[in-house]
């Protein structure tokens, strides 16, 4: 047993970080896992000592002894291995007054600097903040505080010539400035190259301090001796207010403190709002139980089970629910789910109402069809299950898509998908969206510029127009919406094809190609799909009367060479050889009107240029490789 803790401190053995609980229900493909809200594992033991916490600039709230990583408990693992050694974690939770968020964050910078000097003067330090803006403001204040101590470069551990060479490869202006003083920034707004460079510098102890957002705690393994959590709230764009991190997120950040093989103990300092200090002291040691989150996503689960054949009536749906984690928690904690007791009648009534409401919503959305004894899926339900889409999304498609829907309308329909509900809209981004409106051809709702769907619409149009985005955050958001848009448009194509709407189906396919190529259909030249195309060459071809790729494909090498003079034709000729050229043959069978059977259209596609050297498409503006 470890030595007794100092007076006024607590010692608890807990997990450094615990994953969120999830439950994968049985059944066919198309189902989603039931994920419980973030929570923590119970401590294995605790040794609590009485006494009030000592007074001072920082109030000691406890000492946590952490086993890292949990692989030490796996069969076959060597408990004596140095990388699996236990690390004691000292936890400090000082509170700070202040009603307003930004001034309170500003008041935490000096204590954060003091904590670095006191607990980790020459060892790695991670500072977690709530936003990308706070990473910059915190780093600049730390630089100023270090300069006031006449040690402006105390966090830097590399020669000037090496630093200059590294800075020449950094594209972000703020990062380039802070790295000169040994402080790195890490957030999703940085490009991949800058992020990888900062991670390498920090892991190699070239810089001592890394100011980052909470995503680093889950995504990248960069342990440090000291972890400072500067504030426990973040701005939620949907509710337009500051909300608290989940306890799991806090524990995950704390778990970065203490480096196995290097540290005997680590230090975590949580700077909290004074009214919430008691809350965090309590629930960091007595975490919330794991509760089910299935109710919020039950419609999509039930729809997928109906499509797979697992559920064919209401009784089977109720039986299905009794095998979920939701039912287990209903019995243990009924009050959380609005139940007064756990009697059989109460539970059955609750499940029956839940299934009845879910079935009615799915039927109203056009995903299923019910009768007195059974339930069957419809085409919208099958498409939602196949493409992992919300039932609300396919219902909206079924209502808004028609036989001759225009391209502009399809862009608005795509942007309205429920999959974009969580697209972040940050502080003052409504002003950026207003500026972006002037750069795109189609108007959006000016009264809701802080709506995630309006922002998604603007991002799509900016992508097609090749417009410059206002900040790097928008580049990251654009990657997110483009990544999700492919399956959404594929579902739209299936709906059009199933309804027999050829014009709308072709328009959807054009929209899909616009997503991949980053071009407007019919507004921009299709010649931009060739890798060697540039502005001068494009203007030259237009002057010679060539504006489409088929016109180039019909030319021989000698004709192409004469056409392009004085430009070189070799590179463009190679692009045309690799450009996919498909021969399509159509044949209509059963044309005899006397036959009762409908005619059948056979379509045969054959690649004409078999000399293609790669299966990858040229799509430099799409974030993922396309085949």
C-alpha cells in the first residue's frame, strides 16, 4: 500500500480514462450501436483521510493513483514491464469566480503559468482549452508571462538554426509565432502537416508546452508530466450557450498526466468555475452510472431491424427491447427514464408506448407500413437502413424530391439532411456566413445564418465555386460535409430511380460529380477534370472552339499537337489516354405489344481505353481518394 497522503488530500485508485459504453444489438447489417452517455468506471478502492484542504494559491483536492495502460491486466501481459508500471496522479482543483466565460478564462492564464513553474518546470506540459481561439490566447499570455520573468524562451529546447528550418515549414501564422518560444498549438483548424510537426516536436521534448483542444485527449497519444485543464465548459453552437464537458472527457484529459517509464507520478490541475468546484470533487471520485442513450436513436434501430427481418410486428419489437441495455437500466434506475417503479405492468406499458410511438413516427415518415398484425418496410426505410441515414432524412427526401427537381433545389435538399445537424457553428460565424453569401451564386436564408444547414449549403456552394474560405475551421468543416455527402446523394439517386424520375436521377448524378470535382455542372468547363489543365491552356482551347472533353477525345495525336501549338501536347495526350472512355450499347427486348410482359432494356458498358495505368480518379478538391 502506498504511503499515507498529506493532510487534506485523498488517494483513489481509478482508471486513467474509460471509454464510453456502447451496446451493439444483434441483427443484420444496417444497424447502429447503442451508445451510452459518457461515464466513468468505479474506483477499485479508496483510502480517504480527514482534514480540511490546505490554504494557498491552489487547493489540493486529491491524489489519484492510476494504472496505465489497462493492457497490464490482459492475459499474457508482463506486470513487471516498465511501460505498464503504475503512475501516481496528483489532482488539484482550484476554483475561480467570474460570471462571464472569457474574462474567467483570462484570469486562469497566470495560475496556469504558475502551475507550470511549480510542478513541471522542465517536463512536458499539456494545457487543454475549449476552443481554437483559446489555444492562441492562452499561448500568447504564457509567452507574455514568461517574458515578464525575463525567461521568454524557457520552454524551448532547440538551437536557433534548427528552429529556423522548422519554422520555414509551418504554414499557420499563430503556430509559427508561438513555436519560437517553445509553445505549440494543436487543434483541428491546423493542416495535417502542421499538426504532425507539433506532435513530433512535443514528443521529442523540443517544445515543453502544448496548448490543445479536448480532441487531442482522445485522438493522439501524447502523455505529459503535467496536465492543466483550463476550464470545464465549451460553447455548444446548437444550444448557443456554454455547457460542461462530460466527466469521461475530464478523466481522459487527466489520464494524459504521468508518463510510464519516465515519471513516478504525474500532476493534473483542473481550473474550474467556483460554483462547480464541489461538483467535480464529488463526481471525479463518484462517477455517474452508465445510462442508455437508445431512446434518442430508437427509430433508426427499429427501422433497420424491420428491414433485416428481425422485427415483423409490435410484439417482436418489445421482445427486442428487452434484450437491450435500455431495459437493464429501466429496472435498475427507473426514475432516470420517467418511471415511478419497476413493476411488470409499468415496464410493459412503458415499452408498449415506446414501440407504438416509434412505429407511428416511422409510418408517418414513409419508412414502414403497418396493419393489425404485422409491419413491413417500404423503399424509404430500406434506403435509410442501407445508407445509414436518419429516418427523418429519407422522409424529407420523399417529400421534397420530384420528377424534375432542379440542381439548385437538390443542393438545398442535400444541405437540409439531418446528418448535418451537428455541424458546428461557432462564435461570430454567422458574420462569416454573411460574407460567404456574396461569393456563391444561390441565395440562402439570411435570417438563419447561424443554422448548421445554412452553413452546409454555403460550404457546398463555395466548394463548387472554388471560393476561398474565410478561416481554416471552414476547411475542416468542408471536409466533414463532403465526406458525409456521398452516401446521402447515393440515397437520393436510389429514391429517384425507384420512382422512375430519370431527369432528377441524372441531376443527382451531376451533383455527385460536382462534389467529387469541385465544379459547377454546365457553368464550369469539364476540361478542368484533366490533371494538366491550367488557365492558359483552357483559354487557348476555347479560342480554338474546343470546350468539352469528347471534342478532345476525337482528335489524333498529330491533330492534338497542331491544335495546342505553341503548347506541348504530350502531357495532355497522356491525360486523355487515361481518361475513362466507356462504350454503351442499348437493346430493348420484348418490344412486341401483344406480349403481356413489359419490355426490358439491356444496357452493356465496356471500357474502350484499356491502357489505363491506375484506377484512381483525379479529384484534387475531394478530401478522400476516389476510384
